[in-house]
């Protein structure tokens, strides 16, 4: 695709100020014999140009081209007029006058009526520009392109061409019809050759003219006047500054241009003979004098000079030449050419080129210049970035190195199009990135020729993001289709303006009842979907006005006739120039019902909150009131203002920042509470409140605000504080009472009393005096001040000082300030720094046994706590009295103890005698009982036939009574032995023991069908084996005995282990007993039933109790009459 071309050479710049101006084109064709005559010709004056030859030309615009970042322009010229008569005059005055066969060049002058803008020299054979006239360059920004084409009349051009062809000099003027002109060959040649040479030639000629005029002036006065007139006419018609000086720097002559410039710059009017050096400032004198001196020494001096005139900066080319007369230097001639516009133009050119390069380098679009073979000539950073390389790396590649092979066919087609049309693209392809990835790009460009070689100028845009956007668009379209089809609401796509349905989504049928086929081609009016036609008109009107309607609440008819509440939204969209309406209907029937229910609930809640006896307020996120209870308004002294919608902080400005921070935390989701919190009022009053704040939530879960539950507890707080104070006092009284009651030593009681007295009054100082007749002895002192110590303890007497007066008057005395109280005569208190004092007499009955003194270094109202202090004094009195009584009691106790020991010894002797007597009596009674039992048995066995029935009955009664008596004696002996025998502590296996006892009674159990249940712990208990066996035997016998009258007798023997004991129980379902008689069942000989009902001695349970006490255990029973009884044993493990 790349094939080299050259940049058009007729591309030049122009100062925009020239555009739109009318110029007079003075065309004087001059034959110039050789190049050496060019500069001389260019320096000639206007006299050589025919005054009648001109053509009006308007320079309107220029066309821009770009080559390697350098912007240039070519002019488009519009000639206005050319007269045939003027051409004839031009022909005769120009060509005929100066034409010679050997001359090779011709020239065109461009000027306005009063100012020359240019003179351009062309070679006759090819029209090539050789040199422009300097002022022309300065005004047209260094370059101009003018040719003889585009004259107003084609006939005039033909005649001009014919005349030139027929000229005797054989000059050929190339008249071209295409736009384009001549290139500026070399700026250095123009500046150095066309300017400096021209100026030097002009200066040289001017110098010769001046010298000639001076010589003429010396010869004759008349010749001098003529010469001066001619010279003034010559130099005053120039737009350059011209002047000359003699060897003493005096002004000889100057033109008007120099004179006006000097006046403007230095405010000095020049006249002949004025010393130009003396009138200069020291800085300018140091600058100009060396240069004048160099010219006066014979040098030709040229330099650029800058000067600020009336606030504007001007630049000049200055030429100084020596004036010779007869080989002697008689002065200096000077020429100054204004080059300000050229300087400005040069700066603009440099700025323009830098700006164009900057645009190239910073362009976000990739730019590249390559040859027709694909080798890269220049690229900008954006182009290199697309390839992931630096500019230097990229320039080492060719176009084909970065193009994938799959684009070969496409590249061939684009190259063909480029050669045919000069441009290619835009088209899309991919570049090979440095990392191997393929980067999509969009290319376009053109072909141009420079210096005979063709080049391709390309712009490349990275379209990676666009491709992604396109992919997203496709994906978005697919998503739109999916969303449209599956949207939760009913969606309709309608054409406009007829409103006919062209598509519906899947939910359309579910919500409206109409199928897709029924809806297509019809509008909503055809289907009569709107329940309110006015609502439909309003919706369409709003849609027509705004193009978009959202959440328009309306009722729609279901196909079944039901009314559905919904939100209708619609938007007009444009697709390929055609308008459509996308509308949605969200069924909110259930939501409306829920909202109505919610609204009702909100009303109920508002009524509840407003009328609840609690203080409740509800706020939104901005802490504005939503609702508040009447109790809340009352508690916070809000009266009846309209608080709803107002800020909490506006209504209660006294709220501290601490509470505002709590509000912020709760609005963030926290729940906070306080049982009591101080609330300072704006009035200065301090209230106490109990509160809880928690957030409340919107339906979607967002925090909507906070709810404040509060209670003003100021009164309760005061009561609580009073109760707390009273409790502290009671605690102090309790501690004091406990401390002094724990010891019966008077010294300890006094020590404890003063310590607790000091603590009870906030660690102030406490004194305790005991009375001894009329004296008061200090027996105790306690203070929180560790450095406190009494310097002296003077004798206190009843009736002296506050303490003595309290004893003599028999009542408490209080002093807020002892320094002003005359009753206080003890100086030691004042030296110690005490201020307030209380004296509390210690009274027992009618006797005052001492006094308590309380002292504080701060002024305190002890009297306000008189009740508490007097109670403390009373407790101290009781403690002292008890200590004294204890001392007396100890004395009596010792005497009693001695007497008890004597009586105990006597009782022990008598008890031993009693036990011996009991055993002896029981043993002696058994002997006659055995005789009675034996003889009665013999009578029944051997002589029963001699006895009648009544006699036999009597014998049986005798035997039964003797048996009962024997059992009674055995039990009495057993009970008696319990006091004498030693009880051991051994491990006893309960299961084995109980099973043995049950085995002894196996026949009875089997005969009666008694159900026996045994559930005992496996671990052994610690007890006396015989004693525990005696206890369980009596309880089991009782259980069997008292279930004799039960149809289905049952006995349960169980046990449960605890940490240190084992509980055993014997439970039956017998007759039970009334718990009112429980206290007497364990007494000896106590029976609740007669002997005839249930035989027994009445000693069994007494034996159980005595044995358990001797073993360190316990026994108790529970019963309900008719439902049995349970006896429990507590045995150590």
C-alpha cells in the first residue's frame, strides 16, 4: 500500500492581517541580463516601475497542508480587474523598453497606493522564484506565492502571452492555470543575500549620492540648494530611517522618518548640527558611540537594534558606512530598516512549528508516516503505545511486521483503493502488540508526494474499548430482551403515533388476562384496559410533553372484569428514526391493600403512642418528630406546641453533645439504654431520666429513625437517694452493731465504736469519753487525717465545753462553727483545725455514762443527720453497756460453772445407779413372767379338757399378756442399752443388710403377698452395723404391721447418695397417720392405735430415734392418713 510522493512545494505561510486587503499589482516586466544584476535591480527605486500599470488583487484565504508536523499554507487569489488599455501601456512601457534577447529574468511588483509590499523576481524559463523584496516578506510573513494566472479576463491573458512571446528578447512567461506557486528556496539566502546585499547596495549608493551632493554644495551655493532638494526628496520618500553625522557626531542630514522616530523614542526634535551622542542616556551612549567610532575608523558596521517606543518594542537593522571625500573619512552615513514585523513573523513561525510538532507528539490518535514499501518514517507516541512499544522500537519495524497474515487480502484491496483514489479507509483491522496480543484498530489515510517520492500518511485509532462497548451493547441487547420477556411487570412495546401494540412480555397475560395474540395490533383503548379514560388522557398528555412518565398510579381493567391497581410508566424511544412507546404496568393491588392496612396500623400506632401512659417519641433520620405521647410532652415540659415535623434539637436546645452522639449511634443501628441519667434543663433545673433508644426500620430494612422510651424519675431518684442514704446509715448501724456485738471487751468495743463512727460520717474525726463521776475520760479517738494527733489531753469535766455540756444537759449539742461558738472551750479542737462539732450523750436509762464527739474541718450540718447520729450513739451505749454487763456476767458465770460441775458429778452418779436399777428390775421381772408363761402353757396342754371355754380364754389372755410384758421388757432393756453401749463407725453394705432383714420375714411377706421394692445405692455407708440393723428392723416391722389391713400391701426400701450423706427411706401404703400427731410419735410409750388394732410396745420408734442420734444421723417421717407413711434416715457416707 505505501508508495512515496512529495509534499507540494507551493506551500507557504501568510500573516492573517494581510487577508482581505486590496493590493495594486504593478506588473513591470524587466529584462535583467545576469544574476549579478538581481540585487542591484531589487534596490532600485520606484522610478523604474511604470505608474500606469496596475491590477487590483484581493488576497482572501489560504489552504493548509501539513508535512512532518510543519503547517504551511498556499494562497487563493482573486483578481478584481485588469484593463486592456493598462496592459497595452504595460507592454509598451515594460517589455518594449527593457527587453533584450540576452536578458534572462522578469519581475512583478506588488504595492498599495502608498506602500510597496513586494517585488518578486522570476527566471524566465521556468518561473522559479529567485528573490523577494524585503518589505514584501515582512508584511506577508516571509513567503508569498503569486503567479500570473487567474487574471480577470482570459483575453487579456492571451494577449499578454502573445505579446511576451513576440517580444524581441524572446522572453517566455509561463502562465499556469493551476494553483500553486514558487517555493522559498532558502531562508538564509533571502535574509543574507536579498536583505543584507540589498541594504548594502542601497547604503553604498546612498553614500555615493551624499558624497556627490556634498561636493556639489561646496562648489556652488545654487548647486548645493538643488542637490539638497533632490537629496531630501530622495530620502524623505523612503520608509527607512536615513541620517548622517560628521566626525564629531553632529547631525548633517536626516529624513523625516528618522526625525519622527527619534522624537517618538527620545522626545527630542532634531536639527542639523545637533550632537547625537550627547543627548543620549549613559546606557545608549555606551551602546552607540563604539559603533559610530568603528564606522569613522573606516569599517562598514551592521547590527540589529531593539528599542521600546511608546510602550511598543521595535527592531531595526542598522547599517553604518564611512563617508569618504578625497580618500578622507569626513563622517558616517546610516540606514535603519524596520524589521519588527519580520521579527514577529519569525517568532510566530517558530511558535507555529513547535505547536504543530506538539500536536503531533501529544495527539491521542496514532499518527504514522510510511513509505510505499511499508517502512515507517515517523510515528507519534500514541501510535507506538497501541503496539506496546516505544517510538524508537516502532521505527525499527515495517508495516508488515505489525500486521497479521490474515489481513493480507484486505490490505491488498485497501492498497488498490489507495493508488486509485489517493486515500484509503476508514477500515478496521488488528495490529500485533509487543506481547503478541491482537489490538483492534481503525485506520484511514492519504497518499502524497514529496521530492518525487510517495508517502502514506495514516491515522490509527485503538478501538479496543469501542469493541468492548459493542460487545457490551450486544450483551445489553440480549439482556434487554431477557429483561423485557421476564420483567415482573406487564411490558408493552407500541408504535407511535397510533399506539398499536407490536410486542408484549410474558407477564402481560398474567396481569391483564389478554393473550399476546389478542393484544398485537391493538392499542389499550381498543382493549379497554384503562378503568378511567380521563387518567389515560392525562397519562398520554404528560408523556407527549415530557417524553417520560414514571409510576403513574392508575386502575386497569382485567379481562375478567376485575379492577387491578397499578403503577404505569412510559417512555418514548427512537429506533432508526421511528418513535416507539415502551410502557410498563406493575400490579400493586396487594400492595395497595397492604398499604391501606399499614396506614390503618400506623393510625392505630399513633393513637396508641399519643395516649399511652408512657413517655414515647418517634423520630426520623433527621431527628424530626413523627409522633410523641402526651406523657412525653408533659414530662419534658413541652406544653402543647406543635412538635411534629420539628427538630428535637430545636425544641430542646439544652440537649448535651453526649446525647447527640448516642442518637447518631442508634441511627447507625445500635440500641442503647440507661437506668438513670442526668438531664439538665435550660432553666437550670436538673432532672433524672431513665431511657432506652432503639432504631426503627423501613420495610426494606433501612433504618428510618429512632424510638425513644423515657421516664422522668427525678422524684423516684430523690426517694432512692434518700433510701440509699438511709440504707447507708442502716448499713453503718448494722456494721457498728455487729462489730461491737462481736466483742464483749470494753477496750475492743470502744476501738470499734470510734472507727465505725468515723467511717459513718465520711471519715471525719470521732472522740469517745466515758464518765467517771464528774470527770470525762477520753478512751478512744479516730480520724481520716493520718497526721492528726492531740497535742494534749486536758481534763474534761461534766458541764464544761460542748462534750461536758451535752452530759450535764442530757441532750445532743451541735455547732456549725466552733470558732464563733462560746460553748467550745477546748482549744485543742481549734488548734487541730476543726470547724464543726457534734456532742452526743451516751444514755442508759436515766444514767449518762459518757459522750461521743464528732469533728469536721469543713463546715458541716451535723444536726441534719441528728436522727442517724443519735441512733449511732444509742448503739455505742448498748455496746458499752453490754461489755460492762458481760464483765459482770462472766463473774457470775464462773461462779455458776463451779456449781454446775458439782451438780453434774452428782447426776452422773445417780444416772449410773438408775441404769443399774433399770437393768436389774427388767431382769428380775423376767423370772416370774417365764413361770407364768410356762404354767399357763402346761394348763392348756395338759388340763385343757378340765377347763370350760371361758377358762381356756382366760389362760390365753394370761399367756398373751405375759408375752406382751416380755416384749416390753426386752424393748426397755434394748432402749436402756442404747445409752450404755459403744457405737462403732464401720462401712455397712445396705443391700446386704436389708436383704438379710427381709429374709427373716420371708414367710410373712410370702403369706400376705406383700410387694417388696428395694432400690439402694451400691456404695457402703458409715454406721454402727447393729444400730443400723435395729433401726431398719423396727421400720420394716412397722411397715409390715400397718399394711395388714390393706388389700395389696406394698413396701418400698430405697436410698439416694448425696455429697456427704446417704438418705434411706422405708415407705408403705398402710393406714398412715395424721401429721398433727407427728411430734409425739418418737416419744417412748406413745401410740396412735390401740393394742387390739395393732399390737406393740410403743417403744420401737423411740429406739429408732435414740439409735440414729447415737450414730450421728437423723430420722423423720411423712404421712397422709389412709395413704401410707414414709420414714427417712440420714446416714453419713
